[in-house]
């Protein structure tokens, strides 16, 4: 079962609220620190520019919701500072 997490751009990196929708990301393999986080929709966010969410808040990315694995197949990622993105 793949692990996923929810994140959005931090306000200082967004051009406006439209850029701050919540995206779903597959968790990278244990021990891997990617240079860029890739959401299911194709959105790319650099670590340090993302705000980790414990659940979707505000506007969700509809494309991420459609392209991500079904809820019954996923395990949520927990933790406040996953890969230093929060």
C-alpha cells in the first residue's frame, strides 16, 4: 500500500491563494530526500517550500484526488516534519 501525504505551498512562495490548494504526494522511499516533490497532478514543490497538512484544508487539488490511489489502498503519513518540508 502506498503512503501519501497532503501539502501545499507556504504563503511566501505562492503568488496567491489559488497556488495554495492542497496536493497529494506519494511518500518517497525511506531514507530518500528528493530535490523536488511531485504531486499526483504533476505539481512540483521544492522541500522547504511546502506546508505539510494533517488533512486537506481549503481548496483540494481535484486532479490529485482523481489520480491518487483510492483511500482504501493508502496509508497516511504522519509526522510534523516529513523530509523537512514543514
